[in-house]
C-alpha cells in the first residue's frame, strides 16, 4: 500500500488550499455562519464550477471526476483547515452511497446533479441516542414508504436529497428520499458549532426508493467513509491551529523576548505537533485503506476517528491557552476551530466508542 501522496495529489491539495484561503477566510466564515442556510449558495456553486469538489469520487460516466475517497479526503482536509461553511462532506457522502448501492437508473438520475452541486445531498443514519449501529436502525421501509426519525443529520435542513439507513422486510437497506417529498420534514438543531448545521429529519410515510445493492455491509462501508472523512477534516483544522499558534508565540513578546522561546511554551507546541502528525498518519492510512477495500478498513476508520478527534481538541485547547487572554475572546478566531473540534469529536461516535470498536474488531 502506498503511504505517500503523488505529485498530482499534492498539486491538487495546494490548489484547493489557495482557493479556499482566498474565497473562505475567517471573515467570510463569520458572515456565512450567521445566515439562515449556514452556507453561501454562490460560493458553493463557484467551488463546484472551479474545482469540482463534489464530483471527486463520482464516476466519470455519471458526470464526476472518477477519483477515489483519498482525493475527497484531501479536499476535506483543506476544507477543515479553512473551516469552510459548505455542504461538501454531506454531499460527498450521499454521492458515495448512491455510487456504491444504486442501480444504473438511480445513478443516472442523481449523480450528475450531485457532481455539479446543483443537488445537495446528505446521509441520515443517526438514531436519537447517537447510535450509528446499522443493525439497530429504527426507520422502516414498507411498500415503498419510509417512516422514522433521524437525528443529527449533517446539513439536513438545506439538503435536497436524503440517503437513509432503514430496515425493510429484506433486512437493513438504504433508501433515497427527495427533501421535497410529501411526508418529509427537517427541523434545524442548535449546536455548539455554528459553522456546521445539523437537523432532525422526520419521515412520515414518505415515498422512498430502496437502493438496489444496499445491505448492512454497504451501510457499514458508508459509515466507515464518514469516519475517515471526518478524521481528515479534523487533521486539517488541527494543522491550521498548530501553524497559527506557532506564529503567534513567535510574535508575542513578554519580558523582552518571544514567548515561544520559553521552555514550557516550546513543550506545549512540540506536543501539539506530535499529536497532529500522528493523527495525520492514521487518517491518511485509513483513507488509503478504504479506497483500496482493505479488510481492516473499518478498524482503521475508527482508529483514525479516535486519534483525530483527540488531536483536534488538544490543538484547539492548547491554542486558546497559548494565545493568553485574547484566545478567550469572540474577536479571536481560535474559538471557531475549538467549536468545530468539539463537534468533530462527538459526531459519528466519540473516541471512546471508536477505541472500543477497534478492540472489538481485534485491534490493529
């Protein structure tokens, strides 16, 4: 298995980084997170026209770029670095679900529009208690009608399409439901992180289409893809915090010298670097394993999610403390990453849950 990025992948990363630094600085993030949608439709359209980020892992025959989940994770890492307010993660996961489980008609109907960003999709798997266990889905698909409630749905209030984990007479399945279908309602949920929106979505006898190849295994694979994606997004945010903090402690003077020259500060920065680099390694490894269909991809996905969740929160906490008094103010941007770090730590299962999952799978 190749553990280094190719020259083309690094060029892609640099292109995305420069673009988002220009189009999504923290001033734009602050403006966007206060809007009703939680993202800027014009920026979303530009991102997909100029970079095609929603199309990365969608097959070429369906209007996508035909790359793997590795390239999607590169884009998500840079989106996490920039704290991008856009439905990139949710739409990418919906596209992956239909690519893996849909028949040709379903793919032809939805994938080209997901690839251009004209349709914003999301997955709805989580139960009221935060449970993602696909075998314990409570939504029911009966005679083409879906009934149930899904919680903590990413970008659920603004999505055009839902891919839902449900149970039918044939067992665990995936179903596709357009957001404008009768019997579908989405209620926005207030959360700690204003840069990413969540919703509770209710399906009351809504007309739904069962994906042809859906099964418990397919649902689990999509869950693993979500874990890998969040892990890579998290290391992007953690890297941004680390770099900004190092620059600050080199610039901030106390007692006539930079505070970064003090041993205690050096140790904190070194510890941040160690944790972030370790989390990066696991996240990159997990993305490659998922893309190649490695037999340990589920275990690696959970390991990446746990490692990245811890590293991101540690980087955010230490960044605030090393900034001193200004780090606790609204005017300083550090708190924005802290809130995303806390969100990413618990969404799709917290580190304790995923360490237990790693052990249940036999460890690494």
